[in-house]
């Protein structure tokens, strides 16, 4: 009865899966994890986290603005929170843009640090 509704599925050969990862991607082999690479990943993660924090502060400031009910103190506090969140987001994206611009102009990978060995 159910054979007509549900087609029979045959299992495929369970072979091995070889992943090809680019050397400059963030998912390279763990053996390439070095202190400079960890610093670069940490800086990227910090930029993402700070941007998300400012984004949520912006959202909460907007909600406070909507629920201020015409009260001047609440409205001013909400407006200041939105302004500060926007300034923070602009600073975060400007920092990222400056690093990208410097990498393009000078050809130096600032986020792929190399520490000289002794």
C-alpha cells in the first residue's frame, strides 16, 4: 500500500569525501593555526561582534523612541542612543574599510600578520 506513495530509495556508496580548502580561507587545516592567524581571526570576530552590538543598540534605541509616548526626556535619551549607535556602526565599518583600502593600496595583508622567527 505504501510502496506506491513512497518510492524506494537505494543507498549510495558511502565513499570518502575530500574537502578542498583554499589556503587563505578561514577553514584551512588546523595545522596552519598560528599566533598571527589567531590574532587576525580574533580581530575579524571582534569587528563582527561589535557591529552586532551596535546594531542591537540601534534597534533598542528605535524601540525606546517609539515607546517614548511624547515624553521629552525619554525621547531625548532614545534619540541619543540611536545617534550613538549609528556613530558606532560608522566607526566599525570605517575601520574595516580603511584596513581594506590600505591592503589594496599598499599590497600588505594587515590581517595576515607575520611574526619573524629567531
